[in-house]
C-alpha cells in the first residue's frame, strides 16, 4: 500500500529525456537547461539519446525537379505561361505542381508579368430558388466547372457579392429562408478554387448596398428582422486587418436598389422607410454621407459601372444600347448603340454591366455575353459606325436569338428558367 502511494521517480517537467535531440548528450544538455536533472528511471539510460547530430535533410536533393532537365526557376517561368484553363489539370500532375499552383507565389508572378487572365463568374437563381454559379473563360469562350456554393447561401436572399484583391469573391449577409438575416461572410479564391470563412459582419442585414474602394469592402443600409427593419448603419471590412469596423451612419434608413463607385465616391439610390426614393453619396476620406440631387442621379439606371473615369449605364432592357454620363453637362446625353435589339423578354434582359479586359461586358439572363470596346467610342461619334464596337462572345447569334425569341413568344414558352443574381470578374 505504501508502495502505491509513493510519488513517481520521474519529474516529467524536468526530465532531460524531453530535451531537444539536437543537444549532443544529456550531460551537455544540463548546461543549456538549468535546474534539470537526469531521469531516475533505471530502464532509461543517457546513452539512449543520439551522440551525433543528424545532418539536416536537403529537400532539394530528395525532390524531383518541376520539369526534368531544367532548374526550378526556369520551370516556373514556363508553367506560369500555361493558359488558366489548363491549371486544373496541372494540379493533378504531381504534389510539387499542386503545391506550386495552390500558393500565392505562382499567381502573383502571373499578375506582375501581366499574363493573369480574367474570367466571368455568374450566380443565378432557378425557379425553385436554388443558387448555382458558373465561370466563363472569355479567351477560349468556354464555361468552367466550379465547387458548389456553400449550403448557407444555396437558397439565401438579398446577399452581397464583391471582389477583393482581384481573386477573392466574397458573399456576405443575406437572409436565410429559415434563420432570417445573417452576418456570415465567406469567400472563394480563384487561385485555390476553394471556399473559405471570413470574419462575420457586425450587424445582420439583407438587401443592402455594397461596394469596394481601395480594396476595402463597404456595406450600408438594407433590412433586418428586428423591430427597426430599415437600417442606417454602415461598416467596412479591411482584408489586411481581417476586421470589420463601424463607419458613419447614412442620413436616413434606406434599402438600396442601385449603387456605383465613381471618382472615388460611393453613390447609392434606394427606397426610404416611407417608400420614397433617396440618393446619397459616401466619401471614405471624410467618412461622411451627403444627399445627392444632380442630373447624374436623376438619369441613373441599373445596371451601371465606371471604367477609366467614365460612368456607363444601360439604356434598354436587352443591353444593346449604352448611355454615358457627361459631367460637363451633368446629363446622360451620350449613347453607344449596337443597332441590333433583341427584344423585351425576361430571358434577354441584361442583368449585369462590368469591366472585362479593358472593355465593357454585358451579361443577360439567358447567359449570353456581349462586350463593347468603349475606348473606340469617340471614333464612332466622329462618323464611324458604333455597331462594330460590339461583339458577342457567348450565346446564340443575334439573328437566331431574335427568331427564337419570337417563336417562343408565340408558343408561350417565353418564361425565364432562371435569373442572374450577381456577376463578378476574377483574375488568376
């Protein structure tokens, strides 16, 4: 009995058996670990510790080269020039290639050398309310597979979507059909082709406004499930600090239905608590909101975007005519017309307008995509035909689309199967 109550002979906190094996002997270890003592267990001897330090493993020796016969730096110079459409296959070649393409180094080189490619990412909702998404490669004009949208956003309503750092697509906020308003934030990386978690927003909200300025994500207004449904609050997410912060509240509560960043300011237009139309702009430098009543807001339509210091919006529902804001006259007096209109059906309605490789990209609900080279629009105003600035890169030909739309209307099959919720461009 006394033997069972006897304290253990080994002090595990001071036993030299736990000293790093890099020290040559237990006796030598005592010089570097004051207050320690030899292990008192009789079956453990000091000689069990290695008396000679093992040389460090040379990883380069054991690893096969990325490309046989080439140094790794030259191999990387070759691999970064492989078209993005083949990167999914490159990851399957070997573990070294997989690790290379899974890290930021590979895609940072592509971006610095100006060979990164932009793809269009489209999120759509079907008749059953399910969210799915697709990626389109404009260079090869092919649709690419993507990992499924996470479950919390598979049926969500009124969530935000934005791109940070050029390659991270964020989904945030929204309303779960069961749980109500959310604070959740997730993001998809075009470099790893995977979804990741990010810090939650500070307040639950859905049907709000959002934008990106200086690689920071701003959200404002919207609704929640509380007593005060319409919100005035606003917040900003800084990916460098990985943190959300409160910013100045809006002048009045608003549920935005259109927003754009123009000349470093965030313009929002929406419905107030009494269903009146309101317009405000936010200046990040002063952290202040200001009401707006000028001609830019009066003629502003959705969708719209800014590129190279110019503000663009769609003139017609099928997205075949652009309007340009003229700051000198404070009006939307300039137009770029394709002269080929598709009709007014829901399937052909333009859902998004965004920059792509220096051109404007128009995406419609039937997944057809057109691009407009607005950099040459000045030539068209001087006499050159504007229709040559337009190009269809996805979808049916324009004439065939017109015929199909007409016949579908006669047959009563013009109901849209799905509608686009968000569109973004990611670079990798």
